[in-house]
C-alpha cells in the first residue's frame, strides 16, 4: 500500500492554500501530483521505508500537520495504486483514512457498482448494467471478449484489468496547474436543476471576466459538482478553440452538466476551472459568417469596461439579474 489520494477540505475560493499543502506532502515524499482544485496523489514507497511507518500512519500524520499548520482538514484514501487510492478516498472520513491492502483489492472492488470505477461514464455504465454487469465483481468475472464486444476493444480491456485490480497508473510529479477557478456554494443542499444551471452561468461569467482581464484564454474547462454526502463528480472538456468568451464557457459547462444525468441530486456546490491558460494574443479564433457572434463579443467588451468602472455585478446576464 504505497499511494495516497488526499482531498483537502478547502473553503470556497481558498485555493491559494493548495501550494502550501502540496509542500506539506513533499516533506514526506518528492513524488506528489497536484489534483486541483483541492487534491493530490502522493507515492509513499520510499517514505514508508524511510520513516518506518505504514501508509495509514503517515496519512494520520499528514492530517494532523495540515490541521496544525493550515487549519485545514482532509480525507485520505490509500491503496497499492492511484486507481485504488482514488476509490478508497470515496470511503474515507476525516480522521479515518480508508486503506485497501494489496491482498484485499479484489474483495474491495467486487461489490462496488460499475459506475464507481474512475473513467466509467454514464453511457458505459448503462450499457454494462443492461447486460447484468452492474458490479465490478461481475465485470471481473466476465469474458474479456464479451466486454470488448459491448464497449470496444480498448475500453473493454482497460475495464477488465481495472475490475480485476490491475492498476497501471502512476503518480506524475507536477506543480499546481496554471488555472483559474470559480465556485458557487449553495446555502442549502440544492435539488433544483435550474438553480444548478444558474450557478454554472455565474461561474462561467466570472471565469470569462477574469480571463479577459488577464488577457488570457483557456484550452480546457473542468466541472466539479460537490454533493451533500461530501462526494463529488469531476468532468473535463477540451474546448473547440482556446477562448475567454463567457457564452462559450457556459455552453461547455452546460454540456458537461447535462452529460452527468443528475436526477434530484443534493448538490452542495458547483465549481468551474479554466485550465491550459495561454496569452490571448497567441490564440486563433475561427471567424464565422454569423454576425451575431461578433456582436456578442463587442457587447462583452463594453460590459467588461463597465464592470471595471462600477464593479463586477454592474452588468449581468438577465438570468442572473432576475
């Protein structure tokens, strides 16, 4: 058991603390991979030998230091690979890390629903469930050829390996990605999809305004939906072209949200992250014959000048102003 997946319980819009928390992990191991906005993977293979402690003990020590130095709690999952560590994180609680020993990996996976496996989307899970493959234990026992017929050769092979506990992932050391994030927490657990979409629009407007103020565009957009039970879902989409245009960001966010197929989900917060930032002057924009797009961009420029003079809420889309 050598990999930790750590999720720090950062307050909304307190992402600036993440680099320091990553430094805390680097006191134990140099092999740390940032998972913005609030997480990280850490490879403890050398640390276990050096400190003479197991992964669970080190996880508890990391939590105590995060609380003492930053006042920030965390939940931690541990496993023999990144995949198992991520899945163990879903079973962890603050102060109670969930560790999956290598000899119990198959048992841990067997009763998990197939949708719990990272990388398995709604459509794939639905296809598998239609054929009775609703748990990872049943997927592991299914013939590889049958899985490949259902979901494709490559996906079927990867799914079969992961369901059998084969984890080929590794921790890749990196720095915090150059990105911007906007998060909208709800005052109460929110069931209304219209209010979810309103929060997405608010986040997209904030990100677009901040990007344009910095003369930056983003290449990818990441949506994170946090639920009442402290779990979360994250989806990332590469944009057709780098942009800081708020309607384009909102359109991509709506697409990712719609693909989640949430039904009466109790949502605690919705966050958007713009990643792969590059200077706007280096980005290309596909010209369109429709004059509406050009008009919207000119309106956006005027709105940005008004916001700079009178405040960020001086001009808002009608949906947000209502």
